[in-house]
């Protein structure tokens, strides 16, 4: 009995099931057959494309399936695609390459790439690269809130330039352009780190050829300084916020120090009898100790703080074991209360509270306010810089070892 054959897509579709599997030879593709299966309970049957040939390492011809005929929306390959793939397999076999092994390796590699998710690699990045940096906690917070939340389960190799543009532009449109610049910097540094390590099959970064100035706009230096009324409202609001954020915000205004230096402060750094706070090198920007003279107002805030037995962090929700976190929610509440206080001040002056606004400000603007007001009070520039933790420069750093403690306290 002659072997069954087909040559057109129409003839392939017309094949009918039998009680047993049977093979139909493709007249237009060498060694290519379709294996037709029996009908199942639902009245369905399979037409499976196979290549019958001697594969590398085998003495005899064998049959190997490589896809199902696509019909009625089900299956893998059209007839044209199957013939093309069969031709590719024959070409590989002529080079003594087993296409079955190559296919398995390709599937394994694809699976491995799917497993290398952004969420997994970014955790390694945080542990190996970010930890120990001066702003490690701020960097980690921004990465977790913006990047991990968006790309947690996305394979790292599938993050595109378009993904970066979409995420960064959304942040800039909030509007939060300064934050958008920071986040773009984190993305660029992260992908460069991945490429340098050579572990994640990345040769290029999705940030390549992206210019943050074009994407977000020029990163202009911030100039926000709080007004007298805003400072008054800030102070009154901080008193109402309660522990731990209320007194923490109060110390930021009274000392002009960085947020991390205040939020992560520990009692071991304070000498209340001498009215001195010494920020240790590991927590200070220039890797040297920083002296902060304590005024009476600061001492009053410190003496009202709770003391814990488990740990010695000043501002904590874990009984002093860990420093406070979750600044964004506290800052949002602070802004609402400041605006409410400003409106109340306007009413006492007979002004229209509906016209009162609070221009956006970030916590770091408090330091600029401190520095600006010290200049307004004609404080010596060197002293004003030292108050907010900017060290001596040039020869003064080498030869002038005077601590300026009294001068800073007076300022």
C-alpha cells in the first residue's frame, strides 16, 4: 500500500483521524512528515510535525516531533513555518549539530533569563553595592518605592528604554522633577553595575542614549527657603505631631543638620552636660566627626524625649532598636498641618485664608533655610558653613584646627 502524502495546506487540513496514529509524508519537504493522532472524547485530534532522519550520534533514522499544526486557533506552527523549521533542522544536522539539544539549551536559557528578574538582581545590587554608602537608606527607599514596585517580576533582560522613559516621565509629571532625576540616576547606575559584573547577559543598558535633561528637563539647583510664617507654622505643627516625627522635625529646624543625621541619631553621641552632639564619621558625609553645639531650645527637645532600654536611637518605633522610617507619610501630614496653621494665622490678621498656599518644599530645604538665615544675621561664612556640616576647605582644613564650638552655638 503506497504511503499517504500531502503537498498543500488544504490537503493537510482535510486529513481525518483514525483509530491509531498514522504518518503522512510531506511531498515538498524532505524527511518531513505529519503524524495524525486518533480522536479524543471531545472530537479533537492532533496533527504533529515530525522530522524523520539520522540525528547526530544515532546510527539509525528516528522520528522527532517539533510542533503541532496550527488550526482553529490551536497549535504551534503553520505548514509554511513547519517546512521552514524542518529546513533549519536539516541544515544543523549537516553541520553535526543536534537541533533537539540546541532547542533544549535554548529553552533552558530562556527559562534562566525569565528567572533573572529585576526584583532578584536589585536585591543583590542593594546588598553588594548600595549598603555602606552615606545615603544608602535613602537610595534603598527610592529604589523600593519606585523601581521594585514597578519592575519586581520583570526579567531584567526585558526592561527596555521605553520602560525607563515611561517610569521616569510619570514621576516628573507628578510633578517631582528632582525625584525623577534621582530615580533615573539609580536606574543608570544599576544597569551599569549589572553590565560590569557580566552575570546577567546584558551588553547594553536601557539608559543608553537617554539624556535626563531632555527626558525630564535641566536639573536646576533648588532655591526654596521657608518664610518666617512658614517657620512659625512648622514649629507649631511639629509640637502637635507628637513622637517620633514631631520632635525629629523640630531638631531639623533647630540644628540645620541632614535628615539622616537627625533621624538616625543615638544617645551615645550626645553629651548633655557639655551641650555637645558629636556625629561619628560613619554617619557624616565627609567621613570625619562633626560637632554640633546644642542650644537651650535643642536641649529642651532632647530632655523631653523618651529613653528606651532595648536601644539608644532617639527617634524610634521599635523601643530604640532601629531608627524611625516612613518619612513620606509623616511629611505629607506635616504639610497639611502647616497649611492649616498658615490659614489660621491669616484669619487672626484679618486676611483671606482662601488665598493662603504652601509652595512645595522638601526636608532638605530646611538646611538651605538655616544657611540663608545665618547669612541674613551676618554670621561669618566659615561659621555658617560649619553649622550645617560643611567642613573647612583648602588650607584652613589642614592648619586651622579650631573647633568653632562657641561661634557655632552663638550662630
